[in-house]
C-alpha cells in the first residue's frame, strides 16, 4: 500500500510571535523533526505559506 503525508506549515504564528517551524526543540528546528519523523512515508508534501523561511 502506498502511504503519503501532508505537513501543513502555512500558519502565520501571530499568537506565537515567531515562526514555529524554526523553533529549536532538542537541538533542531521543529520542521526538521517533523520531516524526519515522516521519513518512512513514500511521499511527503509540505504546504508552506507565502513568506519564505530562511
């Protein structure tokens, strides 16, 4: 069976006050931890917002 995952990463983080994707958790950015956790999926699609992440 083919299984994929979609990561919704387009929020503005207004209440949080910063880009949640880049917050360091356990020494690495959250988005990296999420993508690593999904590495077993055949296809991973990341839906990003209009603001570039640097």
